[in-house]
C-alpha cells in the first residue's frame, strides 16, 4: 500500500472516493506498526509518512512523528494494553503514571500514559493533537496463589472468559461491575492517583479503569494541554446501566470531566461523610499509608423520566419513533439470554435515519414522522461511586470530546 508513489496515490484516491460516497467524517489510520508485523518492510516507516503527507523504540522506529503531526488532524493514542494477561505477573493494563519505588532498570517505568505522551511531545508531536485512549474493559489473570493478590503477584495465564465477551484474559466493564456487585469480588485501589482499581475472587484477578481514575486522566489531559480523550470501546461500558443505574457511566464521566476543562483542576474539596443510599457500591481497600479520602456532597440533578423502551420484534435496524435522527439496532443478546436487545444510535449532525437504506441519509431524502411523547421530571438522587468523586455538573450525550486550553474542539477536515 505504501511501497511506491503509485500505490500510495491509488490508496488515497480510493479512500477519499469511498469516504465522500458514504458521507464519512474522516479516516482513522491504525497501522500497528509499520515495519514490525509479519510481512512488514524496513522502509514502511518512510512510506507511511509519505502516505499521510501525500507527497531506539518501536514508536520512533515505526512512526515519523514530526511529519505525522504536521499532516494529521489528531492522534488517537492507544494508551492501554501496556500489559496483557499473558505476562507472568499481574499488572494494570492502562496506568496513568509509574508505580512508586521502581528501579531505574525496570521497564514498567516506561509503560504508562504519562511517559508515552511526554515522549511523543519530545519527538515532535503537537500536544493539542494527542488524544488519550481510555479503556472500558479490563485485563484478567488466573492467580498462581489465591492468597497473593497485589500488583505484581504471580499469574498462571489469562483469567476465565466472561459470559458475554467470551475471551480469556478480557472482561468488559459491565461484566466486571456485575462480578463485584453480584458475586462479592474484593475490590482494591492501592494507587488511586496512578492507576485504576483491581478486583479478585479465588484465583481470578482483573485490573480496570473506573470513574475516579478517568477523572485523574482528564486532569492530566487538561494540565498537559492535550487534544482530548477517546474510549475503546463503546459497547464494553455498562451501556444498559445494570450495575449502578446509569447508562455508560465511564463514557459519561469522561465527557463530563472534559467539559469541565481547567475548572477540574481548581475545584475545592472538603472532608465529609458519604450519605446513605439505596444501592451502595462496594467499598475499596487502600494501602495503610494512604491519605484520608477527600469528598464532596454531590449535587442533586433534575432529569426527565426515560421514555418507554423500544421493543424489538426482529433483528435489524429500525426507526426511533420519537426522533428521526436516531435509530435502533436490534441484536440477539447471546449467552446473557435476554433475547433481542435494542441498541440506540444517533446519526451525525444534519442526517436522518433512512429505513429504506438502513443507514443515515440527508434529511431531504427522508420523510420524518415522529410520535409525540409526554415526559415528567423527577428529582434523582446521585448514585454512589466506588470511590469519592469531585463535585462537578453533569450534562448529556456526547461520546467523545476533544479538549485544549483554548476551549476549542478538534474539527475534522474535508477529505
């Protein structure tokens, strides 16, 4: 694809034609990694840079960062899977910072978001174009000794597969929170400012990101003047709100924190007692040397009552009867035995769902007929969090927000 000028031009022409034909916003170039996978060639690095331009580590040997930074709108950094379940010791796969007291020779000093971001910047990347990846899944291990559960404990391979994801060593957040809530997994957060928590029961162990570490990562994004945050993947969050009553809590936390921007760094906190609530999240154990938890009393939000859920009668795509910009994708729930489940989607700005094409289309091509629904408002109490949250306002329905110090969003460029 990048070996010669004619190959690159052919790819560019076909890609641009395809994007324009189908109305896509842009193209995500996800090559892992030029010159390093089977079939890769030494000159793939230069070829990749020329493709984007149209004219000592794997990172720098694979990517010509200054050239890419000049010609790309932004970088989606895959800042997760720093560790996998095939390693001999348990570890968190998406740490924000290095753990304390690591030796100078320890490679774990380099395997974290802070090091990766600063290295990209050092090599010529524009900070405003760096988008930090946030995982909505965890990496799980089978412990060699169920009594050894700390970070760095011996492991005997990947953890057991989840009922829905069905992959050893990998659990979606909605699977993890159900294990904690329904099967009494222990939960610990020994390094709350550096990495997310981990949970375990018997010989099973999983590390994952939660709301609190996501807020810490957004603080880092804001402080370093980065472009924003993105998630992998949307469908691994608790999108049905089964665990704690809120749909997609991780994604919504990311969105809300990014909207707060620099205000997130200046919020004041006071030590208060958490109020009693109906659905309590599990408590966490921290290191004995940890500082007292700071907390604030969350605000009370006024939210509309949710409309009646859409009922799937068959698999496929279907109009949302109350909003022409939205549609449902009905899919079989698989091993969870919930039958057909409706997943809601929203078309890009200016487009409506066209049932005749089973896709989003220009409004002029769609006859929009919607049913009027009456909603009432109720005062909703804030739901409990596994760890203390800072006090900030919530708003609705953005899956990914870029951020920079000038409060501007990243705008896609035409193909």
